[in-house]
């Protein structure tokens, strides 16, 4: 599709409220821009399906987000802080019932038919972050920063430290709370008046006005909706996308009241859905389960209607648009290095094998672009954008090169750091987006020019991306080295004997938390030994039922089709069967991920811990979601909430505490000495 056609498609979806067919949307887009009419139907259908921008009703039939969420009702529950201050913070409260292109401060709310006035509220940023956390905890600072230019400047001043105080736009609710005799436990039923422009009517619902049976029916629909969303989308491209599909799959019951607010459901009620790490971002996911890693960079910048050039690049695992290529061309002029081979090498790094025909096609494209751009390029006007474009281009090239090196290696992905490809994909996707934004003629029409504040924010975000890239690169290099050393160390006899070294490095992570340990155990260790080791490391009692199941294939695990290995099975037995990952289910609330990493020499060596992070939760806590809530109460809760959290966690509980020496003393006291000897196994 052309740019005009994409714009027409968006306009159609933003305004249509009734179910529509492919022919309906194609006719509208053709009316705006009739170009490429032969492929238009296919491209529009592919665009809608790949971007998940409308809900499918059947073959080539959909309903738009607006059609689904207008007019419906949902719930907003004011916090004590809001009631005390006579305000309401829109924040994430209206997801997905408002156009995601709108920032929350642009919404309009009505009470009794009259618009509710806005006011400003000052405070430290972390006081406001919880009101934006559903967008993703990592994005909360960005939403607070974008509330007004003063906040943005304050955040840009020092990208590594939050400002002492910020100001956000809030609803002035003083008269409403007083007139409606609002008390803690009351809530608002919000009626979506206009999804596109973000307008809502509020009405009070008293505490206890809705029956528990009605609320439970909504709760069941919500849990099913989220789990169906995960099944359909996986982690998706954003939390907003996950939530929109949860409400779609949750059916009509989830899109009506009586209901819980989304915050109450996610953070207080459900124990089946939680926030999970997904590379450098977060998503909602099955409680206690890790989101599976990607296998490559594809998908972040996937284009359903690729041009010939984009198709060439995509097939060679460089998933970018032509706008990114053009940004590299502008960069070559800024560098004063417009030689086509040099530009080509920055776009396609050495590790990417591009055939001659494809390379010639890309070289011709660059030549033509250089000829056009040189006529209008101004080095003076590019003094601000140029350095940023150069830095982000170098980062993008480095990510593509590193990913290609991993593709070309024969490394078992289980050796790589957690979410390696997710992190690389996210960095590459963000870098490509910045390059697209910088695909601008220097000193363009002021209407389209990036502001100084926007460029400063880009530069600051780039610092963070580069730092993240350097961290993941170091971990990947270590993993590649360990894998190579391991392969060199393996000795195989003429009868295809499996010959083990004496010890194995194992990483143990508590699902849904940031708690992990890395240990070294003899390869003769059995699973029942590993059970005792885990209990000792985390200070648990072993009183709950437990089992081990093979990991690495999430769908198989949850379906129960993969049999649990025998507790007498050794680490060697698992390796022979090709099992490199296990899930240790302890009770009904804790899932521990176990990764079998590198082999090392260590004959007769005792079990020892080599690294770790975070204090383990008490085993009687009701799972990772409850554990995170208690940690949040310790950090930012009221005095009463802190005391309640300390009662559950222990008076001296420090969530950051990890004592390596104490861990090894406890292991030594447990006498974890497993006789280790070389064993032969038929593969």
C-alpha cells in the first residue's frame, strides 16, 4: 500500500462502528488513492491480519476497535490517594476503550452531562507510575514525561535519574466526590461515548451495590479472555494489544458491568495472569510461566505489503523498511562518505550473506537515492540530526551483525541468555523506528520537523539502547565461548558412547520473579537430589508436592502431554535424551525454571553456588503475583501495608539480599556430595 492508502485504511477503521467486509474497506481506500489496485485487496487483508488492528469475524470480515469498544461500560476504581486529593488520574484506566493514539491527558470525561474540569497535581514521578503500569512498567516514565513539556525537559535533563518532582494533568473531582458522598470501595462505571476522541461519561457505583455472583461471572470471562488472548497473540506487540484481545475473547460479558476495574482484576484478584519479563519490556502472561524466546529478529518490523527491496532484506534477516535504507543514505552524506560500497556495508554487515543479484539491486537503489538526496542535502542544517542518525545507524548495524553471527553459529539456543532474540529484536525494532523518524531532509518544512525536545529524547533513549546492547552482547559472547569450549571438551568413543565431564552448571529461576541461582553439580546428581538442593538454596521446607517436567516447549508443558521424568534420572540421563530445560513445579503456586548449561571439570566436587540474585520468597506466599504485591507494599505502601507485608515476608526481609557464602554454607551443611564418575550411555 502507498502512504495515502495506509492513511485511508486508518481513517476507515477509526470511524467504522459496524462490522465490515474486505470489499467495504477496499472501496473506501480506492476512493482515496486508486494506485496499485490489482494488489490492494490482498495487501489490505494482510495488513489488517498481521497488525491485529481489527477483530476477525470470519473470512475477510472484521469489526474495528471502535466498533467493539463503543459504546460499552467499564470500571474505574479511585485510589485512596486520589480520594484524599480530590483528583482522578486517567493514566491507563481507559485501555482499551480509547484510541491508543491518544495520550491519557487528552481524554474528556463527563459527569451528569457536563465536562469535568482538569487540574494539575505535583509529586515525585514514582508516585504516579502505578497509574500507567498497565501500559508496561518500562513505559510509565515515558507517559509521565509526555504529559507536558516541562516534564519532558525534566526527564531529558538527566536520563539516568528521575526528576525530584513532576506535574501531571488530572481530573478535578473535589465537587464530585463530595456531592456523590464517595467513600473508599466505591467506583465509577465509565461509559465510552467516543472511542476515537477519547470521551467518557462517569456514574457512581456504591460499594456492595453489585453482587459477588455478578462480579465472579465477569472475573471468569476476564481470565478466559486473557488466556485466549495469549493463545492467539503470544506475547503480542504490546500490553495494549493483549488487553484489547482479552476483552474481545472475553465476549460481551467482559465488556459490560458489573465488573472489576482492570487494575483490581490484574493486581488483586487473578492468580492465573501476571506481569512477566519479555526482553527489555513486560507483557501479561500465564502466572508462573516464562514467555518463550523468539528464534530470530523477524516480526518486529514485519511488513505485510513489502516492496521488492524490503522483501530482499527481509529474506536475509534484515527486517526494515525503505525509510530505514534512506536514513542510511542521509547518514552517508552527513559522514561525507557517499561511496556506494561503504553505504552498502553499513546496511548489510559482513555476517549477512547477500547474493550478488540482491546486492546489485540494493546498490542500484542506494545510487539512485544518493543522486536525489545530494541535490538538496545541507550539512549545516543536519548538525543536530546527523550525529543522532549516525549513532543509531551504527547500533542498528551492530545488532543485525550480532544476530547474523548467532544464526551462522551452531549454538544450542538453550545456552543463550534468557530472551536473547527478544532483546535483540526489541533493540533492532526501536533503532529502525528512530531511523525511520530521521529519514528527513535536513531543514524540512517546519510543520514536519522534529523539535529540539524530541531529538533530545531520541538521543537519551539511544544511550539506554546502546547500554542494553552492550550488556546482551557480552552475555552472548560468553555463551558462545562456553558452548565452543563444551563442544571441544566432549569426547565420543567409537561406539557413540556419551562421555560426560564431571560437573554441570545449572541455572535456577523462580518463575514470575527476578530471583535466580547458578549452581554447579556433579552430573551424576539425580532429580531427587536437585529437589533437595533447590529447597536448601531457597530456604524452603520441602513439605509440598513437587514434580519435574521437561521444558522448552510451552504448549506441550501446559497440555500435560510431556511425561515427568523419573526422580532417579540423573543430569546425564537428561542430557542423553536431549533435555536441556526443566520446570520444577513445587506445590500449586511455584514454577522453577531449570536450565542445564555448560559442563565443567569437577570430579568429586561438592555442590556449590556460583552466582545469583534476589531473596527467595517464603514458600507459603500465594505465588509470584502475591510476592510482587508484597514487595511493592514494602517499597511504596502505606505504613499499614508495609507492616502487613513484613508479617508475611518476615520482619527483616530484604528483596535484594543474596549471600553467596551463606548459600554455600547451607549447601555444605546439607552434605550434597554426589559420587561422580564417567558413565557410558547409548545415545
